[in-house]
C-alpha cells in the first residue's frame, strides 16, 4: 500500500496557496529579516493532538522522493555556524498553516534559507566559523534528582525554544536515570552556540495520567534538569 | 522571477550558496550517492540489522549495548549524539517517537522513514500506542507493558527486538535478514523465519 501525507496531497490540490505563500517568504529572507515573530507554542508540538488519522506507511520508500530533497538535506552542512536547536527553532517559526502544508524537506528548506541569510552566506563569501557539536560524554557528578524521585515538569511557557512537549507540562513523573548531559536547548537556540552541559533525565509518566484511563502505557521523555522541580 | 516550487527554491538556494563558495554541487551529488548506496558501515537499516543479529548471538556484545551503547557501537559508527538501546522482552515492548520533530537513531539507521516524521505518528503514538501499533499489524498483548519513548533531548534510542523462534543455529548474516527497520523502532517484529525472501523490508 502506498499512501502520501494528506497535507502534501492537500497542497498538491491547491497550488494557489503555495503561490501566495512563496513570494512573501522569499522576499522576507532576501531582506535579511529572519523571522517576523517568535514563539514556541507551535503546531510542531504535536504529541497527543487529535484528528490526524491513520499513519501513512509507504512500503520500500526511497531515501529521497525528489532530487531536490536530497540536495536540501546535503545543504544542511553549509549552515554550520549554528546549533541543532536553532535549526529546530527556526522550523518552529513557520506559520502553522505553512508547516502543516509542507513536507519534511520543505520545512528543512524553509529553515536553511533563513539560517543561510542569517549567517550572510547568500551575500558574502565570508563564512562564520562552524559551531562544534559537544561530545556525548556524560559529565561527572550528581544532579538534583535521583532515580526513583518524583519530579514535576515545570510550566515551560516561553517565547523561546523548549524541548518540553506541551502534553507533559505540570505532570508528575518518576526519574528513571540520567540520560545524558547536553547544553540547554533554549540557550543554544537563542545564541546559535552551545553552552555548558546540563543533566538530562529520563522521566517516566503514567499514560493514564496524561491521556485518560484508557491509556495503559508508560511514556518516557528526556528532560533537562532545569525543566524539572520537586512536586 | 518568483520562485514557487520547493525544487526551484532549493535550486536557487544552492546556486546562491555555490556562487559565494559555501557549497560544492559535486560534493552534494557525492553525499546523496553515498547515502543512497549506504555501503559498508554507512548508517542504514541493514547496519542496524547487523548490530541486532550480533546482539542475539553474542551475550557480551548485547550486555555492552544495554549498558554502554555509545562505546559498544563505536566500532560500527562514530556516535555524534548519545544512543541507548532498549531491549524488548516477553513482558515489555518499547516503541520510539519524536513528537516535536524527527529525532531518530540516524547515526545507526540512517534517515528515518517518512511515516516516522508524519504528523499522524507524532501526534498519536504517545496517546494511543496500541491502536497505532495495531495499524502496523502489531498487536501487543494486554499483559505486555508498553513503553513509548518520546525523543525530546539528544538521547537517541534503538529498540533491540526479540529474536524470533525458529532461528536457532542461524549465523549473524542470516539472522540480519529477518531484522526489519520497524522492529528496531518498535512498530514491528522481526520477520518470522521463512516469511522473508532475504530482502531487507523497509516497512
């Protein structure tokens, strides 16, 4: 069975929408104004949303469906003077209707256009130094929480970037272990640089608490220490 | 001239980046070709299948995967981000997702399939995982604990599926032929012996 994303299908049926959107987007990135608004409570934060329907599965799908997708994927390496968090944060600035109507690599393209402009790569041969990715090695030392501790997810309302999904805000879970140490994503998104590492915990939540009594699963997420508090 | 399609916008972006010396179109061709052929230890479902097959045969390797996957996998691929291996048992089934974007064990399995990045999967599998897995043909018994892992940080996950019955005495190469990509994400099981034709299924 071969299906495609309904959003892509809808877009193909409505080429006028794309014509309206594209010139506005293009002129904005040419003018150097990278984003016209900030905010993170976006449509990208999809966990638990209703209404999307059956998961479309394409059997034996190719790595790239069209040649331009592979070229966009490969161009990611050109915008090295940034962080993965700023890349994600840029995608999160897409207007919701555009996000929903865009395929995966269209969202990449949208972000790479803006980050290339931000780094001056479309107008100059000068290239800002690439941002080095931190090592995945764990930092030594103990954190605020221990395995088995109950923790509450802070209400991460921000106009910046957060990796706390909405469906976990203010819920209480149990720390399972330290997952890794990583620079704070909000800071990395704002600055395009990686700061000092912070402990990240794997926290387990009761599915029924999150989504109602019919949900009998356990949900885990990896949350930064600064996103957690004692209940 | 107004650019309207993603293909035109991508071409325009590449042209401008190339004019200023920031990309080399031939290097882009080469990266795409390398990813599409995915030979040797290039990240791909086939590479993941080799790791799983070895874990089924080699208890020490399996233990290393479960306790220190980054180091244990370093002989296959350098891990730019931490990775952790989740072992399925007769009583626990793991499934992975990234609700916020598309985080996936790409360092081992390559780029994720489109369905993994779909709005449908991202929205629903955290809320109604049994229903979603049933759509994949995977019925999880009520007495099996289901654990859904939302990849919200830089930690990546690989599911180590249960070895299917009927594969006793198989070597690593033969075992790898039953390990599907979906079985390493948690939306499938390895193929039953005899069901496959030796081809690596993607879905």
